């Protein structure tokens, strides 16, 4: 019989050829080959088999394509994530650089305004200095001219008094009266004589002209009146000269103070101008550097943006292509499944009728199945498969029963084998499902593991950066606090020194002013006494007389002392103003520096707090990622235990 012969030949080939697999999966393939021999004469079954093979092939190709597509999706996600991170970093960097450019621009504009103001202030101060020098030169010239006139007037009056005192009543003649007239004429012409004195001199001049005819009428008393007028004019001229000298000294001192103030202002303004120019140059350099970095960062950001757009376009095209491919594959599988279903539903009766009749025309004896049964026994022993041994026993019993009744056992044997094949196919399907599950879970879990590890590394990098920023800010804050402490300490020392300097100034100023007031009062008393004495008292031998000569020296010395005290008081006042100005300027600078450093300290403290908060958030995110990674690793370990076969120990 051909039917058991084909079955026997198929089994014998696998048994004798040494191709029996030690695993149950290989045995399933061998039994599938037996079934193929049983159905070899059925073309409808062959078509169904081919359709099934084609479906399996399409499904396998879909699985491969799906795996490739998932890798590509992972590539798209990671690439987009990386580019987005770079764009975010570029945006942060651009914001920092733009802020730096704006700050430098603001500093430059502020410096330019300061430079303009300082230049104008210096120009004004230099103009004021030149004008002050011009005014002072005119004042001194006026003083010199006035002093020369007063000196000449004093000299003329002194000579006239001396000449008149030498003249007696007897000597009062036309010649002496002529000399008096000449002196009077000279005094009248002098510009320093007041109007009232000039009128008195003109009256005397008229008297001296009339005296030519009345010489004997003139008495000694008239000559004394002339002398008295001259002495009064002399005192006034000397007083005027003293006042002019005093005013000249005062103007010279005021000029010196003004010149010193203007020169100090010009010096300080020039120093501030140079510092501002240097600061402006540094700000311009910082601005140029920041603008260059900003342009480079913008260029990189544009390139990343274009690359991200290109990546997104490619990924969308691939996704669209994959969707079309999946849809086409599903439609093809649907068509194949429909074809199989139609064949199975519509051709079942015809197939049974056509091919069952053919099978019934051939009878086989039990001897025709003995070799097959023996080979199956050998196969079950080598494979150590209880189900195959049971199948062998069932076939043997069926063949024996058929031999007794004279029926054909092939249909029952075929049924037993098909049932076995179906059971094994179900087992194979379970194993295939398990394999697909393992492949999917292993791949997805590995991908998640890599993603978490990458995220942890990225977060760790940000944490390191944040920790570095915190350390830098901590150092900068400590430096600012140290600077503030130093400024405060310096200000306290300056306050103490300034208080001591001011107290010393008040003491010196009080002493000098009291000295000046005392000397002026003493000079006034002496001048009132000795001036009156010299004009109203005529000394006599043997009686007390005022010490006019000594008083003049004493008053002169007092005037020198007054001048010294005045000069020292002016110097003390100038030093006080300079010290006060320096104190106020330095105090203002310290206030500005303190305000700037406190502002910087405030912002750096805020930045430090924000960075610490960010670090805590990053730490929490990393810990969360680590927890998720630990869970993924734990699950990955369980999946590996379930899906990765361990080699059996060699015995």
C-alpha cells in the first residue's frame, strides 16, 4: 500500500538519518513532516498549507519591520530630545548673553554721559580758574596802584608836616608860605585825598595866597591848624592804606582758596574721567565679546532648529510609510485569511468526497504499518516523548483492531496523527507567543533601561553644573560679605577720625578766632589811646608822656600776630573743608559701593537659592529616575529568568 509506505519512508528518513532533535520542538517538526506525507495526495490541503505558510511569512516580515520601526522611533525620540535639550541650553545662553550685551550697552551709555558731564565740568572749572586768575591780577594791579598813590600821599603829607613843624612864627615869610602852597597844591592834585579834605586844603591854599600881604597878621595858631589838618589827613591816609592792605590779604587768601578748590576739582574730575574712560573701554570689550558669543550661539541654535525640523520631517515620512505598510500587510493577511476561510467552508464536502474515495480504494494490512510503528517507537525512545509513545500505542491498537475487522485503519491513523499535530501546533503557537512576548518585553525593557540611564546621566550633568554654580556663588557671596565688612569697618574708622579731626578743628578755630578778636581789640585800644595822645598832647620835659614810638612797634607786632593767626585760621579752615570734602566723597563712594554690593549680594543670594532649589528638584528627578530604573532592572531580571534558557548541566 502506498499510504503506509509514504508514512514509513518519512519516519525512517528522520530516524536513520540521525536528524532527531533532542528537544520537543524539533519532534514537532518531524510529526509535521508525517502529516505532510499523509496529505500529499490532497491538493486542497496543500493550498491551505501554502496559504498558511504565506501568512506566516507575511507576519514574520511584519514583526521584523515593526522591530526596525521601533528602533527608528527610538532614534527619532532620542534625537529630538537631544536637539531640544541643546536648543533649551542655547536659549538660556542667548538670554544670558543678551542680558550681558544690554548691561554693557547701558554701562557704555552711562559712561558716555558721565564723560560728557565730566568734560563739561572740567572745561567750566578751567574757565573759572582762568577768570579767577584774571580777576586776581586786576585786583592786585588796582591794589598796587592805590597803594603807590597812598604811599606818595603819606610821604608828601609827612614832608609837609615836617617842614611846617620846623618853621616858626618868625620864619613865616613868603618863602615858607610858598612851600606850604606847593605842598597844598600837590595834595590837592593827589587822587587819594577825600572830597572834604580837598575842600579844607583849597581853603588853606587860599589863605596861603592871602598871607603874602598879611604875613604879620598870621599867628602861630594858624600854623598849628594847618599842621593839625595835615596830621588828620596823614592818619586817614595810613588807615586807608592799612585797610587796602588788609583787603588785599583777604582777597589773596580767598583767591588761593578758590584756586586750590578749582585745581582739586579739575584733578579729581580728570581722575574720574580717566577711570570712566577705562570702564567704558572694558564695557565695550565685554559687549563685543558677548555679541560674538551671541552670534555664534544663535548660529548653532539655528542649525539645531533646522536639524530638528529635518529630523521631524523624516520621522513623519517614515511613520506615514510604516502606517501604509502596516495597512497593506493587514489587508493582505485579511485577503489570505478570507481565501482560507472560503476554501475551508466551501470545499470541505468536495474534498472529503474526492479524496476519501481514493483512500478507501486502497487497503493495507497490519504488516504495512509495522515498520512505521517500530520507527515511531524508536523515535519516542530517542526523544523521550511520552505523548509520542502514547501515539505509537494508539496507532498500534488501531491497526490491530482494523486487522481483526478487515477495515482500513489509515483514516483513524491519520486522525490520531492530525490530533497530535494540532496539539503540537498549539504548543508551538504557545511557544511562539512566549517568544514574541519575551522579544517584545526584553526589547522594550532594554530600551526603557537605556532611556532611564541616559536621563540619569543628563540629570547628573545638570546637578554637577548646579553644584559648581552653588560653589561659585558661595565664594562670590563670601567675597561680597567680606567687602561689605571691610567697607563698614573702614567707614567706622573714617567716622571716628573725622569726628576727631572736626573736634580738633573746632578747638583750633576757636583759639585762632579768639586770638584774632583779642589782638584786634588790643590794637583798637592802643590806637585809640596813642592816636589821641599823639594829636592832642604836647609832651613836656620831666612829665609823663605817651610812648608813641614803642606803641608803634607793639601795634606792628600785634598786626603781624593778627596776620599769622588769620593765615593759620584760613589754613585750618581750608584743611577742614578739604577733610570734610574727602570724607563726604569717600563716604558717598562707600555708600554707592555698599549699595552695589548689597544689590549684587541680594541677586546672588537669590540665584544661589534658586540654584539650590533647582538642585533639589534635579536630585528628586534623578532619584525618581533611579527608582524607575531599579524597577526596570528588577523587571528586566525577571524577564531574563523567564525568557533566557539556561544550558542544561552535562551529565
